């Protein structure tokens, strides 16, 4: 049973560029949440997708957008990258909106130069 | 008060020691709480859930004090493999469907 998978593993971009990160949820899970973890900090909630709609959003600018596909996989898009966007981006999946069953993927490490 | 606040650490303890981490939270309406473990450059993994006054799982005990709005995690008989960052997590947002993480406390267990 595959867990949560994310791609790519690592990514290097320059300021002003755009990036797309991908996440496939654990089998049986239909909800995907995205988190940003800066070095030395805890993960910060970006947004959550359920039934192909953004259900909740954290305190992140509109440069951060997402999408969920019918197969429950999800994408995180970040436009006009800033140096401060360098972080580990984590995807977590769960069955429905159950926070007590959120499983995290290995993350995508984004470096913005 | 920050939403979730933890001891900054790091905690350096010898093998076999008992160590405790504290966490305070601001939302008095929170009903459930979690401790996650995160190894260096890895994803967070759920260690324990706390729904009532506490929870025990082997060497790990989590306690909840609703009146003071803090949660603690006690690790007895520390092992080298316990070295990690421990994250205190509280559901938040509308419907409490999102997780708010503390900054984490780094534990190093020394031989």
C-alpha cells in the first residue's frame, strides 16, 4: 500500500519563476492538505482540498494556488517566487477532513536563488 | 499567546534518562491534540493523539491540562533512536480541519 508520494524531491528555481509541486494521496484518502516548513520552524498550513475544491486556506498570499484532480491527487503552484519561499513543502492526505488521520509525504525541498 | 508554543530546546540527554516536553496552546475550544515526531530532513509522523486527560504508549506518555492549556510529552528510558524533533500539534481553523504546529523541540539522546 503506497503512502503519500510527492514529486519532485528537490527543486531549484530563481526569483520570479513559477513552480508546480505534485502530490498523490495515500490509497483510500480523498483529502489533501499542503504545508510549508521553513528551516527550524514547524510546518505551516497553506490550504486543503476536498472534492476538488479548496476548503480551507492558511495565511498565504494568492501567489500560492492549488488544484485537486478527480483521482484525488493535487498540485501546489507558486508564482513569482521569492527567496523566502525556500522551504520543505509537505503534502498530507486523510480520509475526509479527519485531522487525526493525516499522513505526510516525504516533501519537496524548494530552493529559490 | 501564540497558537502553539513549545520549549525551544535543544534537549541533550543521556541514554536511559527521562525527558519531558511542554506545549501551550491558545484555543481553549480545542478538543484534540497530537504529538508528531520528525527526523532530520524527513516528514512528520504521528507519535500520539490526546483526546482526554492523557494517553500512554509504552515509554511515551502524553498529558493534557485543559485548565492551563498545556500538553506535555514524557519519554522514559530514552533510546538513541528517540533523537528527533517533537512537534506539538493542535487542530485549528473553521471546523478544526487544519493542523497548527509548534516550532518543535529537538531531542538528542547521547550514548
